[in-house]
C-alpha cells in the first residue's frame, strides 16, 4: 500500500513498492517543515516541479547524500546534472515507465527560474507530476493557476490530487475547487498555504466548498504537518 506523508508547504514523502521519494523538498527555512534533510537516508527519487527556492529546497543536499535520482523538466535536470546529481529530464506530456511505476509531467502555469550563486538562470518550464506506484495515481499539481489542461486528467482516474490553495502565486480556494471539478480525483489534499503571509488560506474552507459543490464524491483530506495518508 502506497503512503503519502505531508511535510509542509508543497513537500511530500511518498513510499510504495520500489519507491521512497520526496516531492519539492523545501525543508530548511520552512517554518512548518515536519522533517529535516538529515531525516532521509534511503531515497531513490526526488520530484521537483520547478526551481524556485521553496520547491527546489534541499534537493541537492539530499540527492548527494542518498544518491536519489531527481525527476524534473529537462532544463532543470541538466543544471542539476552539472552539479553531480543523477537526473531524469522530461517534458510536459511525457510519460515513462520506471522500476516503481510510471511518471508523467503535467502543465503548470507558473514561472521557473533557478538562483545559482547569486545569479538567476532559466529553469525550463514549471510542471506537475502524475506518479503511479502500487496501482495508484498521485497528481501533484506544483505551483499553478487553474488551467483547462487539468480537465484532461479526469481520464487518468487520479486517486489523490495535491492542489495549491494559497492564491497570489497559485490557485486560490475558489479556483482549486474548480480544479477538483476538472480532475475528479478520489481525494484532494490542499497544499501551498500559510507558509508566508501572502498565501494565507483556510484548508477547512476549501474542504467545505468542495463538499457544498457536490463535486463527484471527491473527499478532501486536510493533512496536518507530518500526517500520513494511505493512497
């Protein structure tokens, strides 16, 4: 049985058959982080949606320590490879099979840059992921506004969708509710809220709004920092 643990902001730990992975491991500097980089010694994958510091986070440190392979868009993967990191670079819409399951990159309407030694460089395109493990599908939307491409994910039969609700840089609650209607996942997990003043939001308000909208039976699971969910 695959498990998903919420580490705060947009960071998650996924464990399933053949997979021990992090998504967007912003731990150092995250006031609500439920783990430290040193807590992870056995990983084989890290999924990075884009290069902003609150998503790239501790990727380099953790990848070097564990030998984990980093999945990201091709440009970010190329930059990480130059730093001695094992990578798999992909592009939007690309899907590939790996020993643990399949990975697909999904569109995310957001900027993408990397700060490297004080300089800002192009990071490629921001993305989300559909990660398949143990016959389950996890959709991590990354940082994104509402986009019609989400409607295509309805056919993916998503089990768990991790959706930003904080507004300002991403969808707010209103648009995240509409995203649930597009994707129609079995369950939705709110993320990317409260970490900074600009993204203050109430996840219980999101849960209530989804329930009131009667959106195809989707259950909203508000995860506390450090909580684990069986997918």
